[in-house]
């Protein structure tokens, strides 16, 4: 098992590819989710300490018969929860090949061609966003790590400050920013949450007021975070205005584009991202709206040399000896990790294999699906929009005839019960958001398999499950 022959590898591979084709081919016939318990799953897993090995077919059987059915089917066209990409067969093959080569992308000489591939792919992403030619970056595990990495670079610009550093972001900002501030020793309490407008975008007058107050109190503002697609509603902050404010107060401008920034590839959304290329850094998640399987996030710096100041760490065991500038390149100078897997292969295969035009069209269809749902909701008498659709996220509430006249608390409680019942039912899957203190059913269209018809099925599923919920009460 440790070192199979070429024939065994072929046999295992054939069985794996067979399982994969069956799984992906039959996705629509599955439920997105099923009711299950931790105990039920544990009972199916052999807990015996694995002192002796077992054969490959036995391992694959556990994957097929236990792991797959007891998983949430993230590739299903009606998986609308969170910000979940479906993955692609192409990228699954890329991951297999990347692990086969087992390249470790620390520095150029460790993995020459994989490093060049990462640099090329990062450069394509730079061009997608419109950054200047000097901009550069790295792949990391995801959006949280990309935000962490960028905030670490931003903090370095005021590294000598003896007083309290302050960072500004709208109240709709993903919690990974506060987490980064906590982990970097800036402190959660020094993340100043700025008010949002009716479309959940940062209010720039409130931002300026908070920065001004902090300066008067002797604090050191160092960074403003702009959202390019908030996790709750997909709101895009006014990026050009935030750049101007950042310049006025000498702040680093970081954009969290983990969910939304690749929507710049969709013609109808492109204008929302005007000015993004002026940010000092941006976090993006190819494992969200480039449909790739986890894990691959990305951080781009407008001026990578400023980021280098935060990460370069000279040590004798990492010293690059006798190399020219291009070959002396070290990723560890631009982020927190040393050993890094070959994430670039799946990004490269996707971009090169599918092409940006087709990806842009798929993103456009996702946005059209969310807009279709919005128009269905607006013309219905039993659903309400809770927030406008900005990209592909929708937030709605179900108010069937028997709930008319109920209090906001009762309607929220009903929708909460409906969400749990919908998830257990399994035909469609939503998650939730709290907006202006009220509960919302929240969905995000992030799958190239999802069609306008799926949006209609979702509303029908909600109505059907709601009837069961009310009958059971
Ligand atoms: C806006 C935003 N930022 C950051 C993140 C965190 O990304 P990750 O889950 O890849 O760490 C998310 C995740 O949904 C997000 O929507």
C-alpha cells in the first residue's frame, strides 16, 4: 500500500474516477442535505486502531458509502448556504496531480516550474483586477488567511507607533478582520465598526468622524478595510471614496473581495469594482467565485516591497545562495507560511482550461439567478426581500397568509423554524443572516450548475416545507 506498482495505481485510479463520474453525474438526484447525527456517522466508521493496513477497495467503499451520503453536497445546484463553491472536476484532477508531484513552493529553487506557474497565475489575477504591473501576491489557504496576511502587511507601515493602532471597517465586515486584529496583537477592540447605509455599504461620513475622533484621542489609525461583496448581502463599498479617505489620513486601504471580487469578470457587475486597483492590498478567494475546491485564497499587494517588510525574516537555513533576482524569489517573504502546497496548479488549469470569457458568463448567470429570485419575490404575496440583490446573494423572508398580521418577532421565529426544516428536507439549502436586527433567510448563488428554474424550485420548496411547519405547530 505504501508504494503501489504502476498497475495498482492504474486500478485504484480507475475505481476512483468511476466513483467521481457517478457522483458528479448523479448530483441533481441527491438531496443537498439529510438529517443525521454525529453518533450515526461514528457508528459506521470502524474505530479499531489501524495497526495493520487494509486494501484500497475497502477504503474507497467507506468513502462511497459513508463519507459521501453523510456529507452536505456542496456541488449541488441548490446548495445556497454560506459562500460555498461547487468545485470542478478539472480542479480535482489538478489537486491529484499537485499531490503526486508534491511540490513545496517555498522558494524558486524548491519548485522552479510550480513557482513560475504561481507567479504567472497571480499575474493573471492582477490583470483581471486591473492592478499596475508591479503588483504581486501569493496564494494562501483562504479568505481569512488572505485578510490576516494583508492586515499584517498594513500594520508594518506603522510598526513604530507606540500608541493604540486603529483599523476601520463597516459593521457588515466578515469576522476574519476582527480575528486578524486579535491574532496580530492589534486587539479586537481596535477594530472600529463603521455604520452602513440602506444598501449595507460603509457610510463614509461616519468613517471620517471616527478617524477624526481617534486622532484627537491620540490613537494611530493605520488601515481601512473596504468590502467588495459583504458576506451577508454582497454590498460593495464605494471604493474610490475610500481610497481618497485613506490617502487623506495616510491609511493602508485593504479590500476584502473574498466573496465578490471575481464578479469583476461579469459585465453587469464590473462597474461596482471601479477603483479596486488602487487598494494597497486585496483578499480574494478562488475557492469561492472561481468555483474551485477548497483550499485556495489569494492576496495581492499593490506594492509587494511594502509587504516584504512585514514578512522577510533572515535565517541561515533559508538563505538563498548564489541566485539571480528571479531565481532568488522566496514566497516566505510575502506571507506567513514556509511550506506551501501547489495551489496554483488548479487555478492555472481552470483559467487556462475554461477561459475567462466562459467564467465571466457563468458568474453573470449566477447574478441573473439572484435577480430572477428577487423579481419572483417582489411579485409574490408571500415573500419579502430583506436586502437588495447586489451580486448573487439574496436575503428574503417568508410571510404566508396565516402569518399576516403577526409581530416581527413571530415572523422571525417562524422563518428560523422554516430554515431548519428546509435544511432537513434536503431539496434546497439556505443559511441565515441578521439584518437590522431581523432574521433573514439568506442564499448565495455560486454554482455554474444553478439555473433560473432552480430559483423557482427553491421558493416552491420553502412554501411546501412552510406548510409542514405550520401543520406541525
Ligand atoms: C467577505 C468574506 N471575507 C472573508 C471570508 C473568509 O473566507 P474563508 O472562508 O476562505 O477563510 C468570507 C467567507 O465566506 C467572506 O464571505
